[in-house]
C-alpha cells in the first residue's frame, strides 16, 4: 500500500513505524486528498459527533477514544481486528 507523506510522518511520530516504500512514491497532490485524519461518526451515537477528536486512531489510543463512545447497552469496547 502507498500512503501520503503526512500519514507516514504521523504514524512514525505516534507508533515509531515507518511505512515509507523504497520502490514507489505517492504522487497524488495533497489538495486532491481527503481530510486527514478522517472524522469518525457513530450511527448509534450521533450526539457525540467526531469520536476520533481529530486524532489518528491507532492501537495505542483506540481504547481511550472509543471507550466513552460505546452504546449505553455495552459497557466495554470490543475490538474486531
């Protein structure tokens, strides 16, 4: 997979993972790319708005971001990886 430079930089900063490809470059200009990180809205909780809070969701911050946004009938977050 190819990722834009700003996404590679953010993942390297947060998780110290380098997703840079040595054989290919991402060549789509930034003005044609969607907002990063993309907002995440839950259909079960529209009152919460963007639950990602403008952050890139990673394994390190997944529980922190989504624990408060679970539905009232569920008290814990269950990951489906």
